[in-house]
């Protein structure tokens, strides 16, 4: 039995009430909640060893540097990167994607092609459009089908010797679809293209192995995996990170500076200009350790149970349409008849249930289904079937009020 009650006790926020009702937090795809071990690590950092890193000879600075670099190793081991310096700390997925897109502005030329999937979050579309504007490269799109899955045959037809980069998410935030990224990566490599995978929605739900995937770049955010906001990573294969120019100039990313010429530091410092989110990095490592203490396979199995239960309960309600029905994680995106998702979300909130409504930063997916948005309930390993029952009753009340 998955020890969900014991796990819930780790999350102080789950004790609170919202609008006089016990909180039912089903907005985990937007951000996950924070266990006490991570909160304690943040308090410990600011209470006991707050200092700038990589520069001081003094003890506090050395302690902070050691903990920050240990966190990098925790990430390296967890994701099976070849080297710790292939894990670049960033402020999150968006930042990481922009770093790679900016770097490729020096590597692409007119006539080159890049491929994006139809299932992307705007943060994995807009930076590449900006890149194409600068370089004259062409953006092509892997289409999706009605089930919310990517059409891999069509992808094969898009690939050619002109393809330089493919970017795709591991899991769609709007629908929960798990994309066949190993196949996507293999096919891209067969024409010599590099691949960036957006793992914002995958790392909370599954074990990811960078070497096994043979992925070139993989990016994610700490706040989706029980860590703090404003923190994330860019993983890049060493040969790619060496090829890319630095993203920002500044302190810490240099080897020598003169007014005539500056030389850059090695990895990872070349991409980590300025004082980073030191506490955030340390807390990210603690969050990953916490997830591993529960076990990602156990988490995935339990979340699938929640997904099946929630889907069955929702399907019993008249007028419900669920979007995204292929192999997926614990995300249910739905509408009820013609009722606007925002209206449902507002009433659910009055009843203590937190969901996200709207286009989820995936307007192309909403356009595909010809809808303005959805209500999205996304479950985490600390949610329960009893909470799903509360959500279903609240939803029925909302439908009654709005029909
Ligand atoms: N990529 C995917 C697949 C995401 O789900 C998100 C955030 C991002 C990128 C951006 O991550 P950030 O940490 O840089 O903001 N997704 C969501 C969501 O679904 N609801 O709120 C944020």
C-alpha cells in the first residue's frame, strides 16, 4: 500500500483551509507543493551558512559552495548524466530553453530547419520562433491526433538533412500525454539533428536517464518536483555545451578578463554568470532526495491509480469531454458542455478545490480542439481518492449552478 497519509504529513500546506474548506490541491502540473524537508533546507541555509559561492576563502562560503556542488552531483546521479558539469543550474525550464535557443542563433543559417511538436508549452515554441527570425531557419511542426498523441509517421516525413534541431516535451502539460521521446531522439540523430527535451512535466512522475535516452539537451524546473520556484537545470552533453557560446557575460563565467580579450571559464561556470540561486540549488537537491526516498516507480503506480479513478468518476458526469486519452500521466483536462472553464474553476475554488483553467500556455492545442481552454485537474502522489470524491461533488455543484 502506498503510504499516502504518512506522505501527506510531510506537506504543511495540505493542512490549510481555503474559503473555509479543506484544501484539495489539484494544480500540481502548474507547481507542486513543498515538503517540510525542503522548507527546512531553505531555513537552514539562510539561518546558518548564507554566503556567496566559489569566491570566499571563509568557512561560510566554502560550506555554501560544497552544498551547492553536492546538489549538482545529486542531480547528475539521479538523471545519470555523464559528468556533474553537464548539469547547468538555471532559473527554470523557460530560462534553460532560452539559453539553448540563444546559443543556436550562432550555429544556424538560412535554409536550416528546426522541428517542434504540436504539444508544446509556449516556452518551447516562442524562443525557437525568435531563433528562426534571427537566423532565417524554418520551423516545422509534428502534428497531433484527436487522442492528443504526436503523429510519428508525419515526424519522419519532416526530417531531412536540413533538420538541425528537434524540440519536444517529454510529457504535455495540457493533456498529460507521454511522448515517445526515445524514438523521437533516435530518428533525429539518424539525420544528424540535435534534440532538446522539455522535461518540466516528466521529472515529477518518472525516472529519467539521460545517457540511456542519448538526449542532447534536457531541461526542467525544480518547482514541479517539490523544490523551490526560480530554480531548474539545463542538461547538455559536454560536446554540445562546449559548442554553444555563453548566454550571459558577467562574473564567475570567465577565466581571464582584459579590455582586449576575455576568455571563458569551463563548464558549468561558462553558463552560470553572476550570483546564482544558491539556496534554490541546494533545496532542489533535497527535493530530489525526498522524491527518491518515496520512489519514482511507486509514485508513478499510485498516480496511475488516481488517474484511473478520477477519469472513471468524471466520465460518469453528463456532458464531460476529456481531452488527451493516449498513454498519459495524472492530468485530466476536460470541459463540461458549453460551460466556460473559468466559471467552473472559480466555483471549485469557493469549495476549496484548486485546479487550473484556461489554455495552459498551449494555445495551439486549444486551437486543435477548437476550444478556448479546459479545466485541468493534475494529481500528485500526495493526493487521495477521497480528495477526488470531494472534487467530483464540487464539480457537480458547479455544473448545477452554471447550467
Ligand atoms: N514546459 C512545460 C511542459 C511546462 O509544463 C511548463 C510550465 C514550462 C515549460 C515552463 O516552466 P517554468 O518553470 O519555466 O515556468 N507549465 C505550467 C503549467 O502547466 N501551468 O503553469 C505552468
